[in-house]
């Protein structure tokens, strides 16, 4: 009896393991952004993107688009103490730095009140403005910009 | 050499940190002597105190500014050249170095009084320290930066558009020096209220 229990347990355990491995290794033809990889198969981390060097401002794709950042932003900090972006883009500093000044919309609160300084909702620039890197699109898309 | 002075220091330290044994005045004098012991005087000691290991042997330096430095280009970059604390903070030339070291004996006093011994205290004190550091660099035309970065050796064709413009306009003409434009490259910045170009 005891022997039988042990054997049964072993068989069940083995079966369980093989079922488990089968379940995770069978992708059922599914492809995700990480490729046709089984769940338990490791994937190589993609290499980090290299951000573009400083370029001229880029064309915008639609009205009201936050323009993309045409330069490197490595190490630029925006926090309670300082705002590196504004040290070039604010109305006080843009002339000396040669940067585009932030537009008036950046001084408005949600209710349309114009403030004397940058509006808190526009303080964290990279919520809307992003630097650029040359990459392949992850999924196909058919977007056309408004000018085309 | 390093070992020996450590043992000596440890004993001395015990004496200093037991308040009953030393009056305020003698702590001051002791602090100064410790300062000279640590920072000044003879060249071997100078060399020992001129390493990053020495700087970060104080937790005040290790837990704050050092951690911040680790995230920057001066700690790791494609060329594998690392800038250490003394590279940016301690003059290379002997006379300037001695002057700076003697000034720095006040850090020993700061250590004893615990002026920046918690992150909160460090942050509250940061602006004052940064202001002094900026003033020093401004006054010596960012000499320590120039030990590594020679303006004459900059290849503009390799630099970004923004760099070239600013370096040719304001740096080449001597209107500005590195630290005017490159604050906060190694550590977190303090509250920048009232600092020219940041407000």
C-alpha cells in the first residue's frame, strides 16, 4: 500500500511537471511584442536606444502637437528645486540660450487663468515633450500627418 | 601610513566624542590640528587625503553627493574615464592645493558638530555649500574642469549644435566660464531660487 502511494505520487508529480512545462512552452501560435517566445523562455533585453544628437526643431504632425525634443536630455533634472528645461526655454532665458520660448499656453491653468509663471500642470515638460531616437515601429501603423 | 594615522585618529576621536573630557575650546583647537593632520602639512598625507576613498570615508559625503555622482556621465561613460571627487574639488597645483586643504579642515569641524549628518540636514545646507563651490569655481575660471577639458582640444564638429553655439559665443570670448553654464553636472541641485539663469 505504502509503495503504491509513493509510486502514485511520483507519477502524478511527473505528470504535473510535464503538463506544466507543456502549458507554458506551447505558444499556440501566438506572437507578442517579445516574439513567438514561450513563457518560460528568456528573451534578450533589447539594446538601449541611442538618442539622436542635437538637431534642428522637427516638423509637427498636427495642430496642438507638443513639439518633440530635437536634442539630448541626458541628466536634465526637473524637480522641486530646479527645472533644467526652463533654464533654457523660459521667457527670461530663451534669448541667451537660443531656445524656443515656451508658448503662452504653458502659463494657463486648467480654467484658463494666465499665471505669472509656468503653470504647475506644465512644469514637468517630459510628460508631453519627448526626445527622439531612430527605431523600428513595434507594430505597423498607417498614421498620416495632417499635412499629407 | 594610512593604517597608523587611523589608529591614532580613533583614539583621538574617542577623546573628542566624550564631552566631559574636552571643553569646547579644545575641541576647536583639536579640530584644527586634526584638520592639519588630515589635510595639510606633508605630502604623503596629502596624497592619502586626495583619493575618493578618503572623501567617502565620511558618510556625509558617501551617502549624499557620492550616490548622486554615480548616476552621471562623470562616473561612467563610453570612454571609461572617471572623474573622482578630488579631480573636481582639489586643485592640482601645490600652493592652491594647500590653501584649499586648510580651508577644508573646517569639514572636520563640520563632522564633529554633525552639521550635515542626516540627508535632511544635508539638503537644508546644500545651497550654502553649492554657493561656495560655485564662487570658488567662478573665481578660478573653472580651473579644475579645465584640467581635463581643454577648450583648445574641443572638436566642434563632434559637439552638438547647442554646445557649439554656446562654446563659441560665450566661452571662447571669455564672457562665461564652465560653471556658469554647467551647474549640477555631478550632484543634485539645491533650491535654485535667485540663481542667475535658473529663476
